[in-house]
């Protein structure tokens, strides 16, 4: 395969990973909000999602569909922080969705790119270009303006969402590092993440008092066809979201993954004003959205120019993606 073909394959995989993550992430916000409106036990829901993910990958490996390797103790110890940060992020995000409407939830989560940028700088990744820095700052400014127009302010919900931003930043940085340094595929990282999550999540649902009442309620509500459909969608999309998120972070970068989240948030915010209720349209919301979108587009343009000046890098997940 010549250099041009390698570059085209890398570019296609990068774009596909980013688009897939954006679509899955946008769908998951609405699915989680819809199911939490009927079933408030968020930690039990997360536990079921992770159990389904681990079982599906294990079954896929047993029948030969997946080439992911089995559990290695050394690798598991190295990836344990990723699992802890990931589950903390999702747990706090689900908790915030109980009290925060979708547009404002997305606005707060858009602070993640700024946090990733700061974390990357202090972890020795190097100083980003001026255009990248300014575009991310513009994106964050849009968040602040949009949040000022939220008349349904919920202190608990905002606190949970901001805490989720911190944990999301930490696990994205660690995923990028693990994929690059350890050569792990997105499926392998996802399997380790789900497997290592289960003991931690089981402890939490018992400690918080959700279990066993939450499980009996889940079985009772499963008699409703509409609820069962939403529950199955949440399990399927949870797996799809994890896979596309890890893939996008490995073949692109942690910052790119968060910016994709920012751009998909434009569509989610627009739909959030219409679907599921709880939102009052205000000039500040619209203004903040426009500023935020401008920052996301600017970042995309800056990264495109930056990539053109560099030789195509080897995508560590490419072979695993093709298998």
C-alpha cells in the first residue's frame, strides 16, 4: 500500500470514528433522559449497561467474531484508573440529567475541551497552537453565555455536571495515552473498562441503597413494552457509544473527541428545546449556542490545517478495526 493510500485510509478512519461518536453521543443523551424520566435508579442502569457490554464482547470473542485478547492482570491494573474515571463521569452525568434540562446539560459538558486542553498542557503534551487555544476558549465562552439564560437553575444538577466534566477529562486523557503507548484496540479498552467497572458499580448500588429494590422495580417496569424498548435502546447505544468514543480517542485525540461532543451538542441542544420539555427559549441561550458553534468550527479548521502540515501518523487501531 502506497503512502497516499495509507493517508486516505487514516483520514477515512479518523472521520468515520469522529462522526460515529458524534451520532452515538447525541442519541445517548436523549435515550438516557427518556429512561431516567421513568426509572430514576441511575447507578443500577449504568451497572446493567456495563454488564451487557462485557458479556457481548466476551461472547463475540468466544465465537471468533472479535479478535480482542483476554484479561491480562498487568494490563487490568494499568487500565483500572480509566475504568474508575469513566464510571464516575457517567454516574455524575446521569445524576445531573435528573435535574438539568438537555440544552443546559450539554452546555455545561462543553467545558470539557477546555479542561482537556489544560490537562494536556500540564501532563507535558506540549502547548497547542494559538488557533486551537483561542477556538476552545471561544467554545467555553459560549457555554457561559448560554448558561446565563437558564431560568430553571438547579444547583445540584449543575454541580453533578461540572464534576462529570472533571472525570470525563481524566479518562479521555488516559484513554489516549493507553491506546498510543500500549497498542490496545478500542474493543479491548472497552472490555477492560466494562469488566473492571462491575465490582465498583456493585459496591455503589449496594452502598447507596439502590439495590435490591431498584432491580425489582426494573423487572416490574420491563412489563411495559415502551419502557422495555427504551431500556434495550439504552443498552445497545451504551455499547455503541463506548466503542465509538474509545475508537475516536485512539485514532484522533482526547481533545478531538471532546470537540466532536461540542459539535454534536448543537443538534442535541436544538432538539432539546423541542423534545422532553423543561426548556425556556431565551436570547442568551441562542447567543451562547452561536458563539459555541463558531468556536467548534474554528477548532475543526485549525486542526485540519495542522494535520495537513504533518505526515500521516500510523493509526494504532486500524488493524484491529479491520478484523
